[in-house]
């Protein structure tokens, strides 16, 4: 009896960590964040999550059927894209615009590059960048969290007809005796009105009527679970938060009046969500350990620079997209040294490599300097 | 259809479909991306280019045995520039608003590579009538290409088509569609649609598709 020999290329050892498994774990870790998001904003948040995710799944299915891309909805990656995209949008974002964002995220961000694993940019952020450029007013229209009656009625802007302008939330808020400013995010309040939010409010998102996304503390806990189970690399979030915190702290040290404290920088806006869930996307971040530090440091620095010195209140999205674009370059300059090569290189630099017994120096041989060859690889012509 | 007619028809259709300047040859991208913010702009830009194309191809073809080979490009440019100047003044006289909207891109028809390419590749070695037929096809193909972009960008970017409102006053404009990235997105989407359609055609294997693209 002969055993069948299967011939295939490396790797030969297969672990249980398949793409589906990793993605499913990420979706599971996102579940508490989604639940808290729905608890904060009610019906509209649930509808937004559902609409964006369904749009992503539908687009993925469409391209899996018509194109030749790898992957399908069964690998859960489109689900992650949809959830992250919905979490990064305002909860009252019109549902049809959310569907457009989901379509663009998967179609332009992923399918056109060849499907899962081939995308250059984080798909969720591509979708968000598109709607940021297409609908700049709607994407800045936040509403306060923990409104009374959030489980029985939608935020008016989310139920706009497709292609039509969403209703203005200001009148709706006014009827609840809230001014329109209650809807501004902490970052926008700081940037345009000079109001700083407190630390505890930011960290837990539990104080009433603050227009914030999901709680940074919850995201950190869920991210820590993923990092402990090695489903994401802890270096990237650590580098992003460290670099952003350090930059903000240095600037705060220079001028404490003009710049807010580093704590505010870290826990406002989408920095935590971006650092933990978006920048760590495996296909778009460097694989080399040193590269991860460079990548994270670049994103953190850019985030603070965009927040302080541009017209936009938030810069995490563009910072991560620029980081994604720089990833191949970062990987190239941070290649680790293969085992054994480092020793040889060190010895060569020190000039202590042993000479071959039959070696004769140029002076000894009485030869003149050999003619310089322009093309190093060109074989020497032998007469 | 006589063989001669069939040949003429084939020459004409070449520019519209097989060798479409926008979707197959991807030439003349500067006006394609810059002026297709609305359907009217796209149509007038296409017609202006078509006129210059036909007229200059005719003249180049007539003079093809007179022009010295060494200075032919300079001569073509002079011929093309003449007709561009005509178009420039005509548009200025007909509609000043359109002239302002198209801006420098009217004068830039001179350096549109489709026109110079046709003059060099076809008109300089063909009789006047076939040269004009070919130029008409190319111009029509270019106009169709611009219109395809302009229609989509105007509908999404302003909710209108040729200035007529389609969705009423509460339409939400997609700001990105009237910005330069919108031009790239729409062009890419059209290229995708054509590539997909070509691949779906019965009997078209992948090798042929890549050759066409």
C-alpha cells in the first residue's frame, strides 16, 4: 500500500488561525462596542449599523460573483468593514448615505484591488473618506447621546429619502430644549469654541448629552482582549497612542493655553477606535516589528498635526490612510536581518575577517588598480 | 451595403467603439477630467474638439504631399491652432458663460493629443474623404466619452441634466462629483463597466480582452 504524497509549496504546518477565525473573533470583540453605541444613541445607531453592514455585505457578494476577487462574505471581513464604518460615522447619518459609504468602502477600497488581503487602504476609511468629501455637512452633524426617547424614535436626519437632503436636526433638538451646539463633538467644541471636555466624561462616554462615539475605555478593553489572544499586534496601537500623546504633551508643555492637554487629545474623537481597530488591519499595516513602531509613530504624529494645524477638527482618518500608503516603504526600510548575516556584517565592518592563506595584497602583487567596471554584473570579458 | 460603404462605416465606427479615444486609447485626459462637470460643458467641449479634428484632418490630408517631412509636426500645429482660434472666437461670440466655464481648455485643444495623433497617424497618409470620415468617428467617440462622464457627474453633483432639475429642490448634491476626484472615479467606473461588458461578451476570451484594453 502506498501513501499518497501531496506536493505543495510552503508553509507545510497549518495552524488553526484561519482568516475566518481571526475575523470572527474581531467581530465578536466589536459586539460590546456596538451594543454600547446602540445604548447611547438608540434606534438610529442600530439602523445605521445594520444599513452600512448590509451594504458592505451586498457589495462583497456582488463583486465575488461578477469579478475574480478572492474571498466572499463568509470570511467576515466585509462585516468588520461595515461595523467599523458605521461606528466612525455620526449615529444620525442618513441611512442612504451610509449605504453609499458601505458600497464605496468595499467596491473602491477592496474589490478593485483584488479582494481580501490585496487592499492597499483600509476599506472602512476609504468609504468614510468618500462620504466626507461627498457630504461634508451631514458627516459633521452629530447629535447628543442619551437623549430621552432614543429607543422609540429615529434621529430625523437618518430617515432621509435616498438622494435627498436630510432633515435639519436643529429644530428637533430645540424641541427638546437643547441648543444646536449640544451636537458638536468634543474636538469641534475645542477647535471652534475653545471648550475643553473633562477626562472622565471622555473616557467612559457615560456623561449625558455628549456627542461622542463609543467609549474609549470599552474599545481599549475589547482591543486588549484581541491583543492578548494575538489577533492584533499590540505594537501598533501602543505606537500610535504613544506618539500622539508625546507630540501633544510636548506642545502642551510649550504653550498650555493654545494647546489642550495630551489626555484630551488621546481620548477625544476617533483616535482610540482608529488606533485599535483600523490601523491594525493586517493587510494594510507593516508586518515587520520595527515597521509597526514606525507606522504607528507616523500615524500618531500626523493625527496631532492635522488636528492642530488644519481646518479639520479630526485627523485620524487621513493620518491612517497616509500611514497605509507609506506601509510598503516602511516595510522595505525596516527589513529584519536574517540569522547569521548580522555577525558577518559586523565582522566585515571591523575588518577582522580572516585572510585566505593564499591571499596576496595588491602591493605585493605589484599590480595596478583594476579598471573600474561600470556594470557590476556584466561578466568580465576573457580574452 | 457595398464594400466601399462597409469600409467607410468601419472607419467611422472605429473611433466610436473599437478605438474610442476616451475609453480605449485613454487619450486627451486633460479636458476629459477637467471640463466634464456638467453635460453642457462636456457636449460643447466634444463638439468643439470634433470640429477642429475634422477640419484639421481634412487640411492635413489635402496638403499631405506638400508638407516637408521634417517640419510636419510644426505645420500640423499651425493648422490645428488656426481652427482652434476659430472655435475660440465662435464660442466667445455665442455664449460668454460657456466660454468662462470652459476657460483655458478651449485654447488647450491645440495640444490635444487625439487631434495631433489623428493628423500624424491617419490624415497624413489618407485621402481627404476617408481622413474626414475617420476624424468624424474619432470626434464622435470623444464627444460620447465626455458626455458619458458629464451626465453622471452632473446628475450626482448637482441633481440636474443639461440644467434641468431632476429631483427637485431638496436634492443632496454629492460635492465630490464636481471636484477633480469625482472625474477620476466616474472615468474609472466607466472603464470598469466597459471592461466587464467586453469580458461578458460570448466568445470573448480573456486574452482578447487584455489585447483590447
